[in-house]
């Protein structure tokens, strides 16, 4: 039978693993968001205008700054939800799981 210190050590290690993976997911999602909003909308606008066709009569870089960044943000919300739910289930924090 495990002693209370062994259980708390295991639980602490599990929480530390969960926390580090959670921070990694947040970092990746924020990095992609930064690339989409700042990179595609502002920094690479001229490159996108030259390489991609117009959308709705507007240059692609302008479209990314106005509409594409919003669509990308919504896609990232769903991706974050999916990844965090999977992580929660992996560590036993999912809905309906006893905590």
C-alpha cells in the first residue's frame, strides 16, 4: 500500500506534467495567433498580396488583416478547446471524471 507521501509526490508530479503540457499548448496557440494576426496581417502583407490572388476584390494581405485573422482566431479557439479536453482526459480531469 502506498504511503501518503508517495501519493502526494505522485500527484505533484502528475500536476507538474499537466501544467507544463498546458503551458506548452498555450504557448503554441499564442505563437500561431501572433503569426496570423501580426505576421500575415501586417509584416508579410506585401508578400501575400504578390503571391496570392485577391479575395472579394481586396488584396490577400488586406483580407488577412481584416477577415483572415478573425477566422484564424476562431479556429484557434476550437483547436485550444480540443487540445485541452484531450489533455484533461489524459490526466483524469475531464468532465465526469472524479477529481
